[in-house]
């Protein structure tokens, strides 16, 4: 293998790794955005449950378990 071919191979490998890194970063950004949306939905559900308990404190606070 000639020096030119090695240089070309190394350069192409670096470009490929750089592109894969950019794609990975973009995917992680999308996943983070999705987690943020799901987290805010969970907070809204918890707040709604707290509101319900303040109106009806004796409903849904306890449950019996039989095995």
C-alpha cells in the first residue's frame, strides 16, 4: 500500500468517524428532548394526583394487598 493510499484511508476514516460522532450527538439531543417532554408530563400527572388528594383525602391513599 502506498503512502498516498494510507493518507487517503486515514482521512476517509477520520471523516467517517466525525460524521458518526455528529449523528450520535444529534440522536442524543433528540433523546434528551424526548425525556424532557416525558418528565414534564410526569410532573403534571403528579400535580394532578396531589390536587385530587387535596379535594378527596380519603380516596386512593391506601390499598389492601392479599397474597
